C-alpha cells in the first residue's frame, strides 16, 4: 500500500490484479485499486476533480481527467474518510499510475491539489 499526505489530506492506495477480467492472450490486463481519502486537517473539504496518469510498460501514457471519483464529489469533515474502488484496463501486464485530486476547503472555497502517490500495477504471476 502506498500512502502520502498533502495539505492534511492522506491518500492511501491499494492496487490489485483482476484475473477474471483479464485476457493475457489478447493483451488485456485489468487492474483495480482501492483509494482511501482521510481528512487529517482542521477544515471540511470536498473532492472536486481527479487527474490520473497511467503509464504502461511499453511506454504508452494516458491521462484521465474529470469531475469527482466514481461519480461522487465526497465532502469530508475533519477526521472523516472516503473509500472507493476503481479499475484500469491496460495492454501490458505491468504499469503504474499516479495523479492528483482537486480539493476545495468549504469554509472559504480555497482550492488545492492533493497528490496521489505513484503505485505499481503488477499481476501476481510477475512477482517471482
């Protein structure tokens, strides 16, 4: 698990491989990841946007940007957390992801970026 705290917002990432969704003979490798967002700060915040970089082992890089996460823009009071799971299809068995979340501090509408730590996408059969 990878963890990083920015501006009082702690992001933890737990990646895992989805063998039942993957078809290696067709160059389809599907990974999922569980993100936990914890507000360790003093103010209530709202997650507004996400910005992901997905890098495959063949050098192909994609960007994914949009509102919220899995259709939500969670509001987190101090001490609260939000967890969600998403997935990423790739053409190679190895890769990595990293990115940012745009957060808004609700008391004064101040916006800031929270870094999502880089995490590796590695199927278990590559760990030998």
